[in-house]
């Protein structure tokens, strides 16, 4: 097995190693990619040249080929940058996978602004919101290399439709087990903060010393309604949602979970109103959107 398990391994490298292992060990698993990350798939191409397909920079074809492989009985892993996997071929995702009701695992890289130097074409803060408009998709936001490995293996084994968002930024926290349920890392009485994927490290720093419950989510769809309701039972019904993509993407899910309870909600993430037109670095983009620890602490403090 070539899995990289250290939490400090690169997330994209871990995806390549795990995908390669799955292709070599499972004859029904196929890998389709569009040039991106090809440097990690050499062993997979050698082991199973008929099940590892590079379609070039043709992203609509990428998704359609993946769905066609699923129709033939294979379990496809489909991969490229998030903006080219979800936004550009959204119609193919909607029709070829969704309307035809076939399963597969879409794995993106680049996140909202990992590739800041690539400009807006390579940034995709709206990818999760788009996938969330479609029925039947599970959505995973791993916050570490270890979680990339665990969640990819689980998604491939499941058989349904999964979107796995691989981001370079990691939270640096050892989570006992990556679960589809929320993991409670702190207990408090003034409210609940839901940290999604790589935002966890900054959330823990931002809430240090505050009387708050912190829940961690590496799988955001299905949304853990039971876990959230249990967390707010002993606290003021004030919820802070911190997501590394479009602010408010999961606000509807919070409201549905607490439909019978009056509550307050603060949804933090990438700004819906202002598009950044300077390149900068990923850290600078996170800070500009208020997702660094100091900005989060100010926002949460004002809300409370």
C-alpha cells in the first residue's frame, strides 16, 4: 500500500498515492484526469493503462468519460482543478452523473484560492454551493492529508456520488477518526462553532479561551443534524458556521436542523459580495476574506 498517512504530507500528493493504490488493488476502479496531477499517476498508468485515462484539457469530456465508465460498471475517480471540475462542466455533472443516476467520485484540487497566482480562472469558492444544488451527492472537505486518504477510500467503496475537495491548506490537528458525523473538540455554553475542513486550526486559535463548543466537520453533506441539535441543547442557540468556500453555503442545512428552535446564525467563508482582483498568496486571500484566526476571533466576538 502506498498510502501517505502523516498529517503533514501534502494533500494532493496523498490523493495521488491513494488513488494509485485503489487503481492497483481494485480492478473496478478507474482514474480519469485532465492533465492536472499527472505527475502522481505514473505507477497507476503502468499498473492499469486501460483504466487510467488522461483526456487532456477537455473538462466537459473528462466528466462525460467518467460517467460513461460508471455506466459500464467501473467506479471512476474523476480529477482536475475545482474550477474545471465543477464550474466549467457543470452541465455534464448534472446530466451525465445525476440525471443518468450513476455513481462516481469527483476529486478536485486548488480549493477556493490555493492557486492564487493563477488568477480567477483557477479559483473556485462556489464549487460546493454548485454541487449542493444537485440531489444525491455526498460532499467531503478533508482538512488534512490523512483525511484525504480516509475519505477517498470511503467514497470509492460507497458506490454513490461523492465530491471530495482537496485543498493544500491543512488544519494541523490530529482528529481521532474522520467521520460523517461532527466531532466535538471543545464544549462550551455560549454557542456552537462548526469548523469545516481546513478551517479548524484557525477556528481553534480564534476561539481559545471562549466558552464555546467547537464541532469539526470533514463531511458536510449529508449534514449532521443530530450532532448539531445535541450540541446546542446545553448552550445558547447561537451558531457560527465557518466554511473555506462561499459564505453561507451550509446555512440552509443549519436552519433545517434547527427549524423548531429559534436561533442566531453567523455564516463565515469567502465573501459573496467582493471579488478579489489581485493575485497575492493563499494566506493573503484567506485573511482578506476574514478566515484567518485574528479575523475569525473579531467576527465571532462581535456576534456573541
